[in-house]
C-alpha cells in the first residue's frame, strides 16, 4: 500500500481508516442506559412512633421523583420493617442495608434498587481506628443494557461544626 505523508507523520491506508473511525465515533451519538438515582436523608427513619406520617411522606416523594436507585441516610433499626414494606409498595425488589458505623448508634445507610444488587459493602476505617461516624454503603448494580455494572455509594459525613467535628468529617472524606 502506498504511504501518504503529511505534517511529518506517515499514515498507511489501514491507519487512515482507523483515524476516520475514531473521528466519526467522536461525532456519532453514543447510546446509553438511562438511570435515575436519588439520595434521601430521611432524618431519623421513615415510620417513627412520634411521626407515623413520615412513611406516607417518604412514599409520596419517591413516587413523584421515581428513581431507579435510592440511597438512604439516617435509617433507624426500629423502622427497618416499615422501610422494607416501603420498598415493596414502590416496586423495589432489591435492597441493601448497612450495619452502622463507629459512632452511628442506630443510624444506618440503605439502598432500594429496581435492578439486581450484585454486591454491597460498607467502607470502614482501618482496623484499630475509630475515625468514621457512619460507614458509607457501596453497592454494585447490574443495570440491563449497560456495558458494566453500576457502582453507587451513599455517604453521610459527620455533621455539626466544632473543631473536632470538622476534623472527623475531613478524615471521613479522605477515607
């Protein structure tokens, strides 16, 4: 094959075809999988004894925004059954629920998903340290039509504004 020279670069016919394909790929629309993801801080649960209307409010919000995956902050153990019922009511067959954190008390992270959750785990501090208030929850989701699994994290860093809280929040972010 005859070689062409231009701007000091020699290109053969097969390399010209490759360059053209790459250039066209840049202007051709890419097909993708649409995925709607939401984060929801439910502020101490969804069906507490003192505020049972929280369940209906959470349900109405999620029906309105209709996400495929929802990451929850501040779930509480006493509301776990109500949270599972909410998932069923809204058509989320896949759930992940965290175990807490070093200083989380009964606060948990969780996920609802319309697609299979392949794996879930909490991001924890190194053994022997107590640096993270609430452990972030990570999920891996099998989204139909996607080339690769989708990864999502739900994170609730240390709140408040004292020097110690700001330092702990910085450590959590670095982890």
